[in-house]
């Protein structure tokens, strides 16, 4: 009897209280009138026969049965309270983890442990960073977790990244490979030494051979599916090469040496059509075009030792900014486009002028510092500048949005989206780009 009641009690706990009350109400309606013969009931629930005390009313059957339900409702309330406590604890732990992660990101600890002397460079990757070492390409996500580590045996590895695509080649060697989503998808063994390369967001890639026996420079462009789109050869030396975002155009600068002087020629080709049309070209006397980048699928940015230029779709070139060759210190590209140049005015490193350019390559504003800018990195419309004791982040209007103090040696920096990755002696650290030093924050 007791065992059956216990099971019934447990079943009642799992039922809806409203359903229990309804059943009790129905039981009361079915009870016999006072003059009818009362049914046998368990001794535990027998009605009182004594007269009530003076001043107290005799309890009705319904009043006597309600205490049977009350303990069940209390237990149910306790269970609901426990569930609420557990849910609250989960949210509380989640908030603590988020807060701890924020402190972690803002330099409280090493973001990704790695020996600084093994890192060749840092590159942007969607929501993370790519670390190139002498024997691997390491993909790290925004939490510092290693996504993938692809080893290589290249003697002089050079990496170009664009979106989720990576081109890795052995400069001076003959091997290269294409990676997508942190996986190696294509490998190529060239016929001669590789001198340069480029990659587009859609995976179209270019590589350049140096002195292959027929040409001094031989350029090949392939789709991600290894279909050849373009081939070009010439007697001059290639300086730089770039692909448009849609992978349908290629631009490259060639250095021509003649009579103890030199000329730089820049060419832009449409490689989507069968004719491989030359869209435009320009020349610079005694200037080397160190950097060519597509501003759009129609316009090209050109940086030489003496200025910044823009070539339009008709091949016309416009001068946007000029300086002397001994002043140029750093250039920064965001991504695929020229964003800023740092100049040491009159060659004086303690007098640094940084000129910033908008999406059309028009000069937007200039900032001056009485100290050396050691390196720069850009992402979108923001630029990070490394000084001896701090890293400053400025937006497209020249407003300072971040001030990150450097408490230890900093070897490399990378601004990607809203985070600054800093390579230190203890490993890779990560800061929010809008992080301000605690003593300066309000």
C-alpha cells in the first residue's frame, strides 16, 4: 500500500497542478450526501467525528483534502526554483567567461604561444590571423585556437592572402601551392625559379618566373580550378604584380634598364576575354613602381619612390601625392589597396609624416609625429601605427580610436577587422583595436 502511494506521489509531482486541482474538484462532486452511506476510506484520510471547539467551524471535506495537495505544490515550487537557479548560474558563468575572454584579448595573457624568432610574418584571415613560419602556415581563429597547421619545406617561403585563399611560394625555388579554408588544394611545380605571385579573393592566382631561358620575366595566371587564363613574357624585370578582386584583370610593373638609367613600365590587362586585351600602360622615368594595386576593377594604384599615382580605365595616369625617394619609409595596403605612406621628412626619422588616402586614393589627411613610426598595418579604413612604446589606431577621419601600450618588445603587428595582433617575445597577443590604456580610459 505504501509503495503504491509513493509511486502515485511521484507521478503527481510530474503532473500539472491545475490538472490535479481539477481531479480533486471532480472527486468532491462525486462524494455521497451526509445521509448516504459513506464509502470506506483509508485510515489516514478518515474524517473527524469530534465536535469542533467553540468559535471554530467544522472543516468541510474539501478543506480536509487540500493539505494533501499542498506538499506536492511545495515540492514542485522547489523544483522550479532549482531550475531557475541552474539557468541563472549558466548565464552567470557565460558572462564571466565573456568578461574573462575580453580581459584575455586585451593583453592579459598570450593569445597564441609561439616562438617569436620562428615567425616570418602575419597575415589577415577572416576572424583570425595567419602565422607564417620557416616550416608551416598556421591558421589561428579569433579565440587563439589553432584551426590548422600546414607544414612546408620551402627555403624562402612567401605568402599572399586574400579572403579565405592563400598563395604560398618558394621564392628562388620552383614550388608553390594554393590553400583555401586552411586546406591545401593545389600544388604546382614550375619550370624555373619563382620570383613573385598574387592571389584574388576568388582563388585566381598568378606566379612569375625569373629568367626561364626564353624570357627574363614569364607571367602565368590560373583560376582556382587550374585553368590557364593568361601568359605573358618579356625581357625586363618584374617588380610587383596584382590581380583585381574579380580575378579578371592583372596589373604588373616592369623595370627596364637602359644606358645606365631605368624606366618603369606599368601594364594592365583584361584576362577574362580570349584576346587578353591591354587596357592601359604608363611609364615612369628613373622611378621604380614598388607597388601596384587595384582600387577597383577599373582603377589601379601605383606607388613609386617619388609619389602616389592613379591609373584609370583608359590608361590615363594622375599624380596624387609626391615626395622625395629618401623620405619614403613605410607603405601600408588595406587589403589590396594603398592606404597610407609614412615619410621621414628630409630623411629625419624623428620627424615622421603619415599621409592617408581614401578609397579613391585621394589624399584624405596628414598626421605628424616627432618620433619614428616603426611599422604600420591597415584593415578597412583604419590604420595601426607602431611606435617605440605604444600602438596607435586611427580611423578614416584621422581620429585616434585606440592606444595600446607596449610593455615588452614588439616584433610585428597586424590590424585585422577590429583587432590588433602583436608578436612579442612570449608569443602572439591580441587587443581590441579600440583598446585604450587603463590610465587614459574614462
